[in-house]
C-alpha cells in the first residue's frame, strides 16, 4: 500500500491533480491528507478506460474474474489493521467497527468471486417445435458507482464486487468525507492481476463527476448509495440517456417491541444497532415503539445499557461511540432533540454535546422518552446516537405508525410469539425485516429498500441482477 493516499486510479495508473480536496479527522478537525479534485476531462479519461477495458474483461471466464476478486479479498485481509486505522481516523468510526468493516468487505468480495460462476441462463419451452428459446445474461457495460461516507469500505465492496464478477467495468466516486479509505481499498484491487482500466476511482466535485457520467451514453448504469434527496435528482438525470440506475437511499427504521418479547434480548439488540457507527447507519433504528405494558421496564433496560457506552476518538481502542461526521450532522441531532423536548418529550439520558475536542462533533448517547410519532425526531432520519421511545397500545397502531413513513428500508420487531412473525413481517412496508435481531447486511441476502428508500438490491444473487442484461434468443430450426 502506498503511504500517501493522494492519488486516483485511471486506466491502471495513479492519477494526481493540482486541485485537491482536504480530508479532515472528525475527532479533532485536523487535516489528514488531500485527494485529487478531478475535472471533466479526467472523468472522460476514466470512461474511455473503462469502455476500452470492457471487451476483454467481459470475455474472461467467470472463474478468472473470481480469481482476481479472491486476490483483492486476500490483500484487504492482509492489511486489515492498517486499513481499519485509515477508515476510523477519517470517518470517526470506532476502531473495532472499522476492523470489522474491512472483514465484511472481504466477505462480500469472496462471495461474489464464487457467485459470478453461477450466472445461469434459461431454456424456455417454445410454442412450436421449430423454435428454440434461450435467455442469456450479459454484463451491462461501464458502471458508475457513487458511495457514501458512513460505510466507506463496505459500500464500495458491495457494488464493485458484483459489478466485476458480472463482467462490468467500473468508475467509483467515493464520498468526499472519506476518499482516503476508498483509495486505500483500490490500491489493494490494483495490486491484483486486474487489467488496466477495469476499475477506476476518481474524487472531486460530486455534481461534476455524476453529470459527466450521466451525459456519456457509454456509461450504462449508475449505482448510487446515499441520501434520498440526491437519489431523486439522479433518477431525473438518468432519464436523458435511459441510464440504468439502482438507488440505496435513506431509511427511518422503526423497531416494535411487543409485550411478549424477551426484554433483555430486545434491549441488547436495540442498543447495539442504534449506537453502531454512532447512529449513522441507513438501516439503523430511528424510533423504538414499545407496548404500553412494558414501556417502563424496557426503557429502563435501554437506559442502563446506554449509560455504559464509552464515547471517544478512534485512537481510544475501547471507544464504542465516536464523533459525528461533520457539523451539519451534529447540528441536526441537537436540533431534533431540542425540538422533541419543546414538544413534550423527555431526555432520559444524554442530550448534550460532549467537550471531548474543540472541534465539537461528539454527542452523548441519548435516550428520549414520551416521544410521539408526529415529532420531527420520529419523522426524520436522525443519523446520530439518539434513541426516541414511542409508546403504543396495539400491534395495529404500531404497524400503522411504522408504515406511515415515506421510507421503507428496514424495520425490526421483537416477539416470542412465532405465530405472528410472518403476519407482522408481511404487513410492514419495508424491504428488510429483522425479527428478534437487527443484523441484515450479509453477502448472501438482498439488502435494499422500497418506497423512498430506493430500488434495486445489493447482496445475494439479486445483487448481480443490477449489473446484468437479459438477452432472449429465438432460434428457428429447419424442418
Ligand atoms: P449523500 O450526501 O447523498 O452523498 C452520497 C454520495 O453522493 C457521496 O459520494 C456524495 O459526494 C455524492 N453526491 C452528493 N451530491 C451529489 C450530486 N449532486 N450528484 C451526484 N452525487 C452526489 O449521502 P451521505 O450523507 O454521504 O450518506 C448518508 C445517506 O446515505 C443516508 O441517508 C443513509 O441512509 C444513506 N445510506 C443508504 C444505504 C442503503 O443501503 N440504503 C447505505 C448507506 C447509507 P460528496 O461526498 O462529494 O458530496
């Protein structure tokens, strides 16, 4: 790995610019490094490279492409500690979580290295004896992949691995908050036997890069993970060239705790999920809906656990909650908590900024009670270490509150009544449901949302579909 992460990769070459973006450590505000700020010409160069490399890469066997992906996963695991340090310094993620995320990257890459070998076609019974109908799957072509800062490694692996396994070539545009870990992960990909131009990474102005990608009809697909607002604007841009688009967008995950649930299991899972990545998780719990018979008992268990969470910078290896990503994020969290309080909610623990650094991005792990579903804190994606608790009287009421959200990424519920598990799961209008647990992102399962949380899936064999076109071949046989 190069010790300076100040380059992009275009056509197999390191690429630098005189214009640059500064990258800041959110724990203390110090500048960590600088990365290129590309112009439209450099974006074009990356498209040219990916377009040229497509013919060869798409014609390799799936086994060959899988072997390259295996090398990439191997390289990442060999540098897991170093990469975790880069990630946690740049994003503020506690070190243990960053270390785990590099492991998750390797798991996704290895899974797609294998799954690429199972891109099967179909033979369909014809209506006449002379016709032979087959369907084959082919890679869509050059793909632009735009990723967010909150899982700056996993989101890259979850897109690049299926794209390459399918035979596509890629241009990655990572978040400007976390470009260094993206570049470090790419350094490991470019250290494999991959051909020049198959995988490119460029950093800089998001709108300039995405406009240039959308304007070029050779870019056949854009896969975006980020906020719903930007996702909507990209969907409009995709119309011009009918560019294929997948959107993994924001969430507002409700968690319903039913009176027959195991309260300790539920409290452990809620706290683990809610405060992971300092609450900055798309499928992270946004609201906790608790049945009135157990509100006090359950809330006390949550508060007890939240009070024990250790807040600190990633350099503190015991820290479980880090800084928020930037000032906009902490202002949003503070405003939502203050708004809830002024509308009658109670801050049961936390509720203040922490003076751990002059830069001011640490916020106390917080539990807010007496929240109602109409408050902003329940309606908006909080994206911070705050758990609002809403009391409900019946399952029907809880499902109605959950489904009222325009988002539909993930929902969770806790119950010991196996008879209601499928009924409630089917009634919740979300792409993913966690029952008695909250772990959702695994390589073999389709991660993604409905409604304003996006379209398309990442993970599983479904994750390959977005990078493949169907081609129907009708062969008319001579008598
Ligand atoms: P964001 O502001 O939408 O940014 C995401 C990416 O889009 C970044 O690379 C950003 O680049 C780029 N971008 C910004 N403006 C753009 C534009 N006009 N055109 C094209 N690209 C543009 O989101 P974020 O704050 O990084 O990420 C948090 C959001 O992502 C949350 O809403 C979260 O729920 C969602 N998310 C969803 C999933 C999922 O699987 N559904 C997973 C993770 C996160 P710059 O950084 O250069 O501005």
